[in-house]
């Protein structure tokens, strides 16, 4: 279902969820980052029905996350290769792994993100590329971008995050 209001279509999170916000899409991308490229590899790894996998791969390809390349003529077979847009999803996946391990692994971590060279566990944080400081609710807020509509500007101005006196949980004194 397509979003009806303009602020949803302007919101980058809403647009991202339209592209990858479905369970199978994220798991397909996860497996692609682990080197899987072929339909049968994704199907075997995920245990997904072929019709659902076909739809998800077609959607991710149409959305520019994958490019499809024929690797066999008889019968015709294709592989799905991450595009630069698809590879840019990696930090999102890393954030999901970190959050899931922190909050949804009561008996311990089953999968750990590790560095390739030292095989040590990594503890990812999101930082600003310029000053390398962690990005947190205390030091970050959504503000209108140059293409924001009047409605989006009004909506963002009304948010509690823009008014720390209304929401002390996110102000530096409360954090």
C-alpha cells in the first residue's frame, strides 16, 4: 500500500521502508552481503517459497538494490549482484545486528559481527563522518531539508525533539 500523505513520501525512513521494510527483503540482503548471488542459494539459506523469493528479488532489482546478470543460457539462470545502492544498505544491517544482539538475545549472541583481519567482535556505533562523535537522541534532531514542503516544515517544528523543555528525556540534562 502506498503512503497517502505527503509527509510520509517526504520522509526518508518511510521511503526506505517501502524499499526494504519487508522481512524477506532484509534477509535476502543479509545473505547477499555474505556472498550469495543465486536464486537457489537464497532459497536454500532462507527456506523461502520460490514465488515469494521471485517477487522479493524482482522488487529489490526494480528498486535498484540488485542488478540481475545471466550466468547460464540453457536453462536461463541469473545471479543477483548488489549495486552501490544495495551495498550502502550494509550499515543499516549492521545496526539491526547490533540492536538485535543487545536487546533480543536473552540466552546470548548467536551471530557476532567481527573484523575480517583480527576476527575480533566489533561493537558498532553510528558516528558523524565529520567530527566522528556518536550520533544519539541527545545530540541529533530531524530538521527540514532544502526540499521540505510547508507541511513537513510545520510537522518537524511541532515535534517534541525540537523543544527539549517539553521532552526532558532527550535534552542533555536528561540524558
